[in-house]
């Protein structure tokens, strides 16, 4: 009989979240405002945030701010963690909200109440034998650092981040082994507001901001390893497997150029420890001159990451055909892929693309990999008893897990963790919607903030529980 292939022993199954998207309690116990707190709900969110006409202030007459109450994890974390434990989670990826610890980002002393909250959450996880994975900065830079300092293009943010990183590492290093520095750091290449906390920046400023994050990330890695050599610090990028639409060499070239700037640039620096030659050439050609202080390049070289993590939702097709220009394939650009179906939000579903991604990343870097986000944002329709048959979600995850298994066993990839995004329904980053749900756990809350916030297990809850119990064999 055929032996069913499985995942490695001690594989870290779990789920992923970010503080700003689930905690709520946005102004409780001394927390300061973050960029997420001034991000309005709705499909225009990204457009508004990019527009200079939109003040980065709270105006509840005009807008709603779903992140303010999130799903109230701040008060319900015990119940939620018990549900994660019931599914058998080995790890829970969460972020610390910087502004809970340093309300303005530049404060002299940390806010003890904020530190205490994360002590409680971490202890609760450990009580259930769930290993925390902590992202230090997940789209929630303190707002004051944008207003008073202009965001990450300002070198001072490196110093502020160092103080913050040291504070949380000193506090939790004996309890938390897995860390990530910046969430989806490569979205800064395109100047994402969430990532670099700047609006309408020039390309020069975007790369300068990224340079500051690379230095800050290496400093955090240095502190972590000095405190505790067992700690593993990872980088975190969004990855979209790139395809050339056709075999025209010009198309393949265009795809490769996009691929290296989007998928590889940040990983090359954070894993290999130096600016790649293609980036140096790019900077020259585009008149980009980075302000690099003495010691920066040594830090980047000496404190590379221990593992590489990435989010994977979709692939992207690059075309040079004029007929395809302006035809948007999905959220991350490119044209439509005729072989793939898309989610309700137009994100193309591509499980095999994940296997390709894992193979490419492992061949290039040879460090352990962690799939830190993956999942299907979908509309769930509960019946009168809150039964939710989310077979579409099970189908999506099952196919991605099957491809991960092939990457491990057939392609020889060292993959050690998988944390599907939004394991409990939470506020969407790109639209602020609650109705774009990813969870195994349904939260009774709508886009306007109405609902009991009660939690209900979806069909996928038991399915994922079985996946974990059988270490990847879901039948
Ligand atoms: C990633 C982010 O880009 O994708 C998460 O790290 C985000 O914060 C997730 O929530 C899914 O995106 P969205 O827009 O559907 O919430």
C-alpha cells in the first residue's frame, strides 16, 4: 500500500493576525494612535489614505474606523486562545502594537500597561502550549512618527524602533522564540502607506525608508541574539509568483525585472546581507542616492535573518502585449491569468504557484521557510443558528496545503511553519471590511460595527483541527 506523505515532525501549524486588525481597544490603557486608527473603513480606504486631501485624523462624522474596536481581542483573548488551542495550534502569529508600548513612538519610557497586556496574552498562549510568533511592526506605526517625523524616510525612526525592539525583546525573550521584524517589508518598494508610513513619497524616499527598515531589522536581530541565542528572527515579505504571459523574450525579461524588484530585493538584503548588484545598477540609472551611514552595511551584513517568511495569496502575470495594458489581473497588478479563478475580491487563486514560490525561495536562499500568511477572503453567510458551511475556504486551504507537502517531500524544501491569515475573522487591511472574512472562527460583526461579536466555529474549524491532528493528512 502507498504510504501517505506527511509534514515534518514538529511542524508549526497555526494561524496569523495583526494587533491593529483584531485587538480593538484603540485608546485604552495608555495606547497611542497608530496609522491604522486613522484608516477609514470601506473599499476606498487605500485611495483615501494616498490622497493629500485626506487628513490623518479621526473624523467620526465622515468615516467609520473599524480598527478602533477590531474584534475586541483585547478583552476576549482568553476565549479566542482557547479556541485556537482546541484546533491544536502549535503557534499563533500576532503582532505587538508599537503604540501600546510607546504611545507616541518617541517616548522616553514604555507604557507598563501595554507590556502587561502582552505578558498576559503570551502567558495564555504558553499555558495552552502554543508558541507565539511575534511581528514587531505590522502596518501600525505610531501616528506621531508620521506627523512629527515624516515616517520611515527619517533616520530617527531607526533609533525609536531600536528602543522599542529592545524593550519588547528584553521583556519577552525568555518566552518567545520566533520573531519577525517588519510585515511585508517589500510593499515599501511601491511606497505602501501602511509599510513606510509616508504618503506621496518619491522613489528615492521609498528606498531610503526601506534602508532604514533594513538597518532597524538588523539591529533588532542583533539585540535578540545577544539576549538569547536560541531566538529565531525572520524577515517577512509578500510574495507573488510571477509568470510571463507569453514566450516573447521581452515579456520574460519584463517579468524577471519585476520579479527581482518585488519578490527578491528585500529578501536578498535581509537573508544574504547585502544590496544586490541589480539594485545598485537600478539606483544609478534612476538617480537614487541613498544616505547610508558608516556601519549600516556592516550591520546588514552581520545580522541577517535566521529564516525567511512570506505571505502568499496570489500570483501575477506580466505581459508586454499592448492589449493587456490596463487590464488588472489582481490586487498586485499584472494581467489576467486565463488558467486561474479569482476570489470575490479579484485575487487569483493559485496553489501550484505556492509550490513554485517555495522551490524558488529555497533554491535561492537555502534558509528555513515559514508561510506566515495565506487564505481566502470570502463572504460567509451564517444561517439562523450561525452554522457556516465554508467549503470554499476548506477547498482553498486544502489545495495550498497539498502543494506545500509536495514542496517539502518532492522538491526538498525546508518549510517549518504555516499560519493561515485571519484564523479568526478580523478587519481587512486593504478595505477595512469585516465582510471579507478569512477565519475558522466567525465573529458576529458587520462592516458598520453592528453585531454581538460572539464567536462561532465554522465548518473549516473542525476540518483544520483534523489537518493539525493528522499532521497534514486531512482525510
Ligand atoms: C496581508 C497583510 O497583506 O494580507 C494583512 O499582512 C492583511 O495585514 C492580509 O490583512 C489580507 O489582506 P486583506 O486586505 O484582505 O485584509
